[in-house]
């Protein structure tokens, strides 16, 4: 993967040359649009809405619809002249604990590769972050867009996580949630969580939709019968008895059904009945012994 950005990490008076390359990729099957009648690829042209003519790339500029009602056009030279101090600098502005960052702020991730002759300061920053347990909050501009980002150690590398600005995060539309969970429901939910708790291993999971899509494409390409699977019924959203649903979920997770409370009570009653004659027999034996002692 080629570098998408080169510059330096500004850490106090220390400058560390680095280059950024994408740390992730999309594994989805790339699909295009085709003419159903003959399989021809669908193409798009950029047409001016005023004169209905096709506009070549060299005649296209960026712009915005201004609140005044006018269209403000901006060419590349004007955009390049905007003062962005972080266009070639990852500026460290603060160090924070990882748990202070809400994951909703995170966007795309990049590997920060050390530049030539930058191994020592690079390792110094990485190890200092690792030992302190801190994350560096930085400002950086990628593709003319300045962003906040989090710089953290991962194995032998430094990873840059782009972040959203506060005003880019929408507030939830739900005003409030009615109702309150009962103690028994919380305990049962905690039991279910415990039963489903384990160590996270991303290799254990797979994208079943993409797997099915690739199987369908391969089957059609080779002229084979397309695979078909029965669709799973979506669970009903309405829960009649929350405790009952939680109880059944726990039982299913543990791989067996527990005896119902009524059954347990019946068993206890039977056991009590069986033990009663023994107690009565013991009482009779005690009375008989007492009579013999009096007679003697």
C-alpha cells in the first residue's frame, strides 16, 4: 500500500519523519451497474444543468451554495493558499488516557511508518506511550481537511486514528427511555452476559453475506446451479415476558434446560412426605423406650 501522506510528528522540540498508509481495506465485492438487456457497462457524464452540455474535467471547479443565495466558486490555487499549519505536520497537542476517548469519535486508521534515520526517536515515542498507557491527541491535515486524531502504539508500530470534530457528532433523537429494569431482570441479564463472555478473537467471525455473494457469483460464472439457503425469520420485536426471554436465553447458552420452579417445589414436597414417616417412627420409638424405663 503506497503512502498517502508524508511529513513529521512534532513531539515537543523533537521532529519524527513519518509516512502514512491505510491500515484497513474494504473486502466487499466491487459491483458496477450494467444494462440488463446486453450487459453493457453504465457510464456517467458530468453535464452542466444550465446549458445541458458535457463539461470536461479541466473546466470543473469546486464551490458552495452560499446562504446569500449565490454560488461561490473556488479554484485549486485558492484552496492551496489556505493557511493549514498541519498539512505536513502531525502536531501533538496533548496526552490523555485511552478511556477518555469515546469510540464514536474514531474514523479511519493509518499506520505511521518511520522515515529514514528516524528509527530512534520513533521507537522512543512508541515506547514512552506504551509505558505511560497514554494516547497522543494530535492535529493533522489530510487531503486539505484538518482533523483531530489519536496516535497510539500497536505492536511495533504507531497507529493514527482519525477523529471527528465535536460538531460532526449528532445527538441522539430519543428524548428519554421510559420504564425501569427490575432487580431480578438485571440479575438475569448479568447471568446471560457472563454466559456469553469470552476473549475477543476477530478470526472467529466472518462476513456471511460476502461469502454467500462470492459463492453466487462463482456459480453463475461457471454455469452451475446457484446456491440457495432458507432465509432466517427475523425475531419479533415485541417481548411479552422479559424475564422469560432472558431465562430461556441463559438456558440455551448453557446448553441445557434447568428444572422449572414448580417441578422443584413438587420434588421438595415429595421428599418432605417421604421423610415424615421416619420422624413419626422415631417419635414412637422414643415413647416406647420411655414407657419401658418407667415400668422398670
